[in-house]
C-alpha cells in the first residue's frame, strides 16, 4: 500500500502499486497502468484501494530504431527526457512534445498528447504505428490500424481504460539541429492575442501564447506570443544543447501561489517582454520551461492545484473566447501558467482531446467550492461552444458536463465493452466521468 496522487497533488488516495522491469508480468491482474504520475488529476489513480496499479517506470528500454525510416520501438516506460537524451544530438526528435519531458511513451499514447505544433503535426497518436498491449482478458496483442483498428483508436487518448500499453512503435521526426529559432511578440488584449496566434499559425510550425490571467478590463488577455521552428544547422550553435540540471522546490507548509503573488509575477513577466525579439532557444526553454524546477507543484502547498484545459471552437463565434475570459477573470483565477494554443484537425483517437479551435490551459490553486464553481462556470461556456475538456489535465469536471461535451463517448464505450465487458480496467477518473462502479 502506498499513497498516490497526480501532479496536482489532489486527490491523494491509497493504492497498491507494482513496478517491475518485466512490465508484461506486472500488468497481470492490474486494473490500471501508471507511468511517472504527471497527469494532473485522477487519471492514473486507482478506483479502489483494492485495485493494483502497474507502474511502467522500470520498463524503459529502447528495443529498436531504423535510422532510414525513423521508426522507433520502445517499452512503454521510456520517458521523453531519456528519448531526448539519446536522440536529439543525433538529429531526431519526438514529432510531438507536450509541456514536460517527464512523461512516458505509454502516457503519451494514453493521453494522446499534443504540443504547440498541433496545427501542423496533429497529436502524438497520429505518429504511432503499433502498440503491444495486454487487454482485459489477459491476452497480449499487437494492435494497429491493420490488426485491431477500433481498439487502436480507442487506446489513443483512452486514458488507459482499454488495456495496458507494453510497447510503442512510432515514427520519429528528422530535425536539422537540436536548437530552436524563435520569435516573441507582445499582445495587448484578448482580441490581439487570438488574432496574433491564428496569423502566426499560418506561417510557423510551432506557436503558443502566454496571457495574464489576473488582468481585467481593456487589457484582459494581454500577454505575448512565441513562435518557433527547428533551427537550421547554420543558425544553431555547433554543440548540441545539454539537458540541464534543475533546482528543486522543497516541501512547503503553505502554498506560495495566491492572487497577490500571481498578480505581481504576471505583471513582471508581461513587462519583461516589452519588445519583439528573435533568438536561438534551448529546447528545454522552449518546450519544457517548467522542467527546470523539480517538484514545482509544491509551490501550491499541501492543498494542491487543478489544471483546467479546454478547447473552444471559434469558427462560428470568435467572441466565445472573450466570454470565457470574462467569466475567468470575474470569478478570480490566479494562474501563473496560462497558455493558449491553436488546435488543428481532430485526431483518430476516439477520445483524443484537440479539435479545431483555441486551447486554453490554466493552473489554479485549489480553494474548495470556490474552485469547483469556477470550473462549473467555465464548463458551461465550453458546452455552449461545442468544445471539450482534456481528461489528462482534469480533476473537477462533473460527469454530467463531460458526457454532454463528448458525442464520441458512446462509440468509445461500445469498444470498451467489447474488450472489457466486466470493466476490469478502471480508474478514479473513469468512476468520476464515466460512471464506473467503485
């Protein structure tokens, strides 16, 4: 028995965790797989203390790589950080990078992660060729579009509810250097932010914007946009970038993130980006800036925090983003990590998160019913717009809201029933959002 939580440090539950280099054996009779625990909420938490969770972190071997095609085969516990350590200096990168390197390949599949290049590259699942899986009845299968297409698509973004992912085969991206060429531009308000993001996405393969979540009135949504691409060999430093050692946040008795500290931080950060600039950037600074501070989630204190991420379609009504921001700022949302990205076409995963529109991500200190009321109000806007929330980041969305947002859910549940009629595979998230029994 051990205490388990997601990266948001809420909820904390008791569970039986089993880790082994032989991950295939570790998954026997397990109800759920878990990697590095970097999903924010309850996605990798057991539904009951009696459920065994199989941890993949020791199953991290690279099994094969073809430098001609870029096809990689590895165990599900291989982390993106270790993948980068081996391949970036050799001219290869993951085709999709989420906001942290501390995620396993299995977790990247289960969450069908996306990055700032979603509008051109899609989700991680679009680059996955095959999966080796243990399904609920104990069989170990090779699953792909050719062998079991419905199970394959349900597993991309299926949050581990369709089977234990043992191995992942994907196509890596060939890159000219391991450095990034970037441009940064400040934006004045929410309308300027959205317009700049959409315009930049037509010209740049990687785009993202940071905004000041505490600013109200005419400057609501002010922030800055960052655009990037892999630097050409002639633009980049001759030596590949080192993945730097990090500082670490110690356990804190109280949270340091509150309305006052976030307001001060956001103002300083906004005014530090006063002029447009171009630069050659370290990949860690561009893709994974928070990885430079180990255990940064401790800054929120023992009560923890929630990350909320949604996607808002804007094709019919671009003003929906302004309405979302109005509710967010009126109810108080002191988020130091506030990011907007442009999303492209919907992926093939049956519950994959992105769809065409604007993705908004917020980190919010947990303050009981006040935080729950904020999430409820934001979800009403998301529902009205035809958007959805990201399960890998969620911990407070109500099941009724989620089911109303997700017209693809009946198809997913049909595939899940076919492969796991007794619902042997389950999680705290599946209880909360899908109505599984505890």
